[in-house]
């Protein structure tokens, strides 16, 4: 039986800007994550993936931004939580690993102290057993000579090792949800595979749900159960991983898949890029934000932004599927 | 580490030798003959000649310099023309006051400066930030003698909390330390603010937040240690300004320290005292900055001296 862990409904994220009030970064985002499930969040730079992730933990600057909508974690709307209550969630029930392992660890604190801090903050260890528990966690994430590494500093470790430390830190409190924002982007390929394997292994052991944010479709195909494709701050397609790769529907998703090398490609090994760039936030006032880059765009696309259409378990935000699907 | 220490030590010695040459030259180039100053307006040509000979001022300047340095290396900085005490004695007599004054004002300036800088950085672009930076600007720009007089008027004359002048233990050093520390506090506050603003943006601060750390922990345990290095450098450099500031402050508060000693020595053309004091102060500044450099390795594990 699947149990819903996180349910985001109608989330809007906007930032204050100097001139025209606010700029909307994420629009009307709704999705859910089940316990133990891996959901991939895909899209180009600037499509709102990272902002979404940071907002789930309320880590974006609260003076200059607004998060609207509900973010339910195990049935409680954490968007209504006080900052103090939110702190008890961070690192404990929801934890996060970031893209840059080289800069994500505090350079002046020892590894042991940094991991021990999470345990200490969420009262899972006291002064006496903290080091012992830290070493235990380090061993679990496959760190060799864990006993001596606790007394080392981040600059003494390689990128891959540092990302393992980040994972150790994130998994220290057995979180319900792990948000991984481009966890392997800064690593080389062999290390990438190791890190992904490690995440999978820990997920199976603790039944942790993972929200995996990446622009790397290879990583998605390996890790994700379900995929959400974002463009210009909204979901444009959502499907389970097999369906999405076999039968992508949104022209943007198709474009993304075509721009990745594939052995069985019909394009004689040639990659087809998506022309143009993601428009700047606030540029598009009406219509489908992808229309300027879309080969199939027609009149309706300029007039009205399409809603999500549902067909079987696949959701697509495109007028081309108006007939086939039911409006979600 | 040992080769680094050796290198640093050699440069320190070269610097001190350089300073000694400069000090020697400056003193011998300023107009006014010390001997005629000592003997007064009615001195005869012969008595001047005789005293010059006795003090060794008739010798060529290079000879004077090398003879001075030869003795200085052995810890003999000469004898005061005026008081007849050795310069080393004079320094040892007066250093406790100046050392305390420097220490208290550095402590006062650092604590106040770092606190104000941290608050300004955390509350960036708010009224509090602007107020803090205005305060820092006042601290930097207000002249020491003016602050001193203001503090004396308020706390000694009006409120009678502290003594107006003279040295009578720790209590009498509070106002002078505040006077001297305010400028330091201002510079430190500005440096702390900009350094903190830089650190707060770093990825590892976001990581700490994601771990569930609160504001206090973020600021004092994660940001400050990373932001403190340029501040510590500044504190080391401030030590030089403090020595200069002590001259004014000690004079205003009539404290018998090194600062007031140098003022009286200059006005009486007491060459050995002025030379000895300048050399001593320069050496102190050089040593303090050396200690600061060694401190870096304690504050940031990435810094290693090979």
C-alpha cells in the first residue's frame, strides 16, 4: 500500500523585485510524493526546480519572497509552521543535499563536528555518544577509515567523499524525505554512479522518499519512479518513468529527450537541441510559455496557457492533447 | 613550519634594522641642536662643544649609528639626556600603563566592533544596519582628543563616575580605553560587516540552515569563524594605530605611559629616548603582526605555513 508523504497543492512562489512588485517563479504547482518513492524533477536551468526544492524546506529568503499554497508533510501543512517548528523539521524529517559538495561543507569545522551537529540539533545524540554515532553513520555511507575522517577538515577530502559526507549528514536523522538538488552534477561519471547507488541503498534501507532534482535524464532513468517535467515555473508533464521515456507527450519533453545521446536513436546519432532559451521570469504574460520554441504552436497557444490534461496516469500541459485527455 | 618561522624571523630583523635607520635619520635631520636645548640660551660655544663630545654627538653620523646599534643589540638603548635614567629603565617603568591601555582598548574595540558588525550584517539594509554603520563612521572619524574631552566632561565632570586624569589603577584606564577603542571598534565593525555579508551567502551556511540550525548558531558558530580572518588582520594592524593614539590619549588623560613619554622626549630633544621608544614600538607592532599571522592557522585549518 502506498502512503502519501508529501502533498503540495497550488504552490506559488514569487520574489519581490525593485520595480514592478513581484515576479512569479513557480506557478500553481501541485504534486505528491509517496513514502519510499523517488520522484524526479527535470527541467532546464531557471525553470524553478531549485526554488521549489528550497521552498519545501522554507530555505528561500523570507524577506524577499512569498510561498503560497499548502505543503503537507504527513498531513500537516508545514507552510503554516513557525520558523522554530520548521527548524525541527529541517535536517530531521526533510533533509537536503546540494549540487556543490566542494562548497557545501563548512571549511573551518571538522567532519565529525558537522555531522554530529545534526544529531545534536535533533537530540539524537549527546556529548558522550556523538562521536561514536557519527562514525557509525560514516561507515554506513561507505567512508573508509571513518574513525580518522571525523577529525579531518573538508579541504582534505575529494569531491566524491565530500558528497558522501553530505549524504551522511542528510541521512543522519533517517529523514522521511530527502531532497537531492543536482547531487551528482559536480562529480565525475564513476563517482556519480557510486553516489546514486549509495542513495538507492539507503533509500531501500530506511524507506526514504527522494525528490531528485536534475537536468540529467540519464540519472532520472536510473533512479526515478515518477518524473515531473517543469518549464517556466510550471509542470508541463508528469508520468511514471517508463511512460515518460517511451511515450513523451509534451513537445518540451520530446525536445529534452532528443537532445540526449541515445544508442537506438532514429536521428543517426545526431542530437537535436531545443532552439532558443527559457524566457526570463515575468516576460510571458499570456499563452503557453513554450510556444516560441515549439514547432507545433498554433493560434490557441498564443491566447491561453493550457491546463494540465490527464490521460491514464500521464499529465500534459499542451493544447495538442485537449481532445485525448481530460482536464485535470 | 620551522622554515616558515625562520623566514619570518629574518624578515622581522631586516624590518627592524630598516626602521632603526629611518628613525636615526629622521631624528638627526630635524632642526634644533639637542645640546643647546639642554644647556639653554646662555650656553657658551665651549660648553656646547664639550657636552657634544661627552654625549658622542660630535662623531660622524654613521659611527653614531653603528655604535648605537651595537649597544642596542645588547639591550642598551642609551641613557636619557634629560633624566639620566637609561632608556630601557624608562620604558620598563612606563610600559605597564600603555600595555594595559592597549589591551583594554583592543578588547573593548574588538567586542563592540564585532558585535556591531554582526548585527549590521544580519540586519542588512535595515535601519539598524544604517545606524550601526553611522556609529562606526563616527567612531572612525571622531578625533581621539575630542572623544576624550567629551567623555571627561560627561563621565568625570558631570557624573563624577571616573577620575578626570592621572593613573590610579584599572578604574582610571576605563575612559582612556574607550577613547582609544572607539576608532578601532569602528574599523572592526565595518570589516566584520562586509566579511560576514560575504560568508552568509556561502553554500555551507545554507547547508547549516538545512540541518535545522537557528540564527544564533548560524551567525556565531558557522559564519563568524569564517568571517573573522580579515577582522583579525585588521586588529593586528590597529595595534599600530593604537600606539599612535596612545600618544594623544595619554597626554589628554595625563597617564604616565609610553605615549606621554615620547611627547615629552620629543619636546626636550631627548634623542636616545625618542630613538629607543620608536624602535621599541616598531618592534612591538612587528611582533604583534607576526603573532596574528600564526593565529590564522588556528582560525582556518586550510592555512598552513610550509
